[in-house]
C-alpha cells in the first residue's frame, strides 16, 4: 500500500487504491484517533455526509484559514461560494450556476483545442505546464478575459492557488496574497465580459472573488482530470490505440478517469453547534469528517468491478464533483475541456507519460491528485 500512513497522505501516493479498499472494509464511517476526525470511505457514507444540512465546508471558528485571514487572499477566500455557507453565498452560487449554464460548449471546445494545439507539449516538463495552462486559458477566455492580459491572469491564478494549500510556505502565501490583490484589481476594473456584468443583488467584491475561484478550481480539479487522463491513456492496455482510432472515445476516457483516478481525492465537512447523525453515528459539534471521494468511487456497491478501468461502463457513478448544495456546477465544462485538450496529444506525449509511470510523483497536496511528469523541487 506504498507505506501510506493516513488517508490524507493517500491522495498523492503512487497507488492509494488498495489502501482505500482497506478503509472501506474497516467501516463506511469511522473515527480516526490519530487524525482526530471522522472518515467516510464508503459510497453511502460519502453521499450522506455531502448532503447533510448540518455539515458545513468550514469550521465555525475558522471560516477563513488563519494563515491568510488578514490578507487579500483571505478576503477572496471569504467570498467564495464553494468555501462558505449561508444565504449570501447561496446567492453567489446561484449566480455562478446561471452564468456557467450560458457558456457555449461548442465554442469552449473549439477554444480549448486551439490552446491545446498552440501549447502542445514537446517533452515531460512541457506536459506539466500544458495540463494546467490549457484549462486555465480556456476558462479565462470563456470568462471574457481579453487575449492581451490572459496569460498574466493565468499566471496570477497559479500564484493565488498557493493560499488554498496548508502545505504552502510563508513565502508562497505572501506571493498568493499579492496575486489575489492583483486579480481583484484587474477583475474589479472590469477586464472581461463576466467581470463587467455583476449579477443583480450581488456585491461586486463577491462576484470578483468567485470569478477568481472558478479559475483557481481549474488549477487543481481540471488540471488533475486532464493529467490523470493522460496517465490512463499511457497505462491502460489498448486505451491509446482505441482513442487514436476513434477519438469519440475520449469523453468516455475522461468520465472513467473521474471515477477510477479522480483529481480531487477528498474533501471535508464540519459539524457546527448542533452536530449531525450519519449512518447511526453521532458527529459531535466541532468535529470534522474527511470525505474520501476517491475511495467511494471504487465501492463495489455502486460500481461493479471497481478497480477495473472500463470504457463503456454501464451506470458509472462517481463522487469527485461533490453532491448537495456544494456540488460543483462546472462538472460538464471540466469534462469538455479535458476531452478537447486530449485531442492534441501525440505518441510522444504518451511516451512521456509512460516515463512517469516508472516513478509516479504527484504535486504536493492534501486532497488533489495532479501528476508531475517532470517533478521539481517546490520552493
């Protein structure tokens, strides 16, 4: 099991899935004495936790992480609908859902293919940049960010994302705060059509924060989905040959990767004053639940033969985009971006990914699984 010591470390292990199997066998919902939190590993438990109205995405005493609480990055974090609960954030979530539903997926597909071809990787280091930059450029274009400043915005978002990780150094957090301030200023000045069209009744600052949030999610969730799809095409026997002969299969590859090796391996929920009852267990006020989305994806109760990578899988179910009020509204867009980007791959890219398989290394994270095809030291 790769000497995995806990379910948080599992997210970036070379192969965490035997370990997840053992956790499901230990119980769909159990208390981890070492981590001092509950762990939901089975599909039924994960669904119940994600949809429980008394479990929230942040602890009551720390709505914004302490490390960034008094910075521009903290101000952006405090406005994110996906990281907060309450009426104000529900309004932002509805506004995002409405705007995302208006995106022309055909145009999104076209612009993603253009960015994927223009940035096409020439080697393993370029492949690392490609899986992050192509989704970011496509999403930034969809938000109406004009071409002259698009690359600058993409670079700033990558710096901002450092504030979302508890593993970031003080230096990275300071850079993230500077990037957050720069992004707020640029979007606040109305760069791009979305920034200049604040939904009625929503504070401009909250809308700007959530535009930054949309792009920041792309750095982890969509980049991981795309990167893990590249890995799957290199790893699974016959997969690359199949999509080379029939590119329409790429969407099925993306959907199966989202189940079999998801980008977001876990998330958390917190009980506030009233606590919560889940599958006969009482979550005390103040306690946290680590929700193992990736473990639930391989629960045989919902996906027969769960460890097999199967194109054409009947009744496929996965939990990587969440459920309940915090279900990701961009699931279809993320899949469309990943599918469209994969069209630009060549045999050389697959060969680079096969090199990764000999020594798989993932970006340092407590919940995201993004392959590093050419790992380097992170400052």
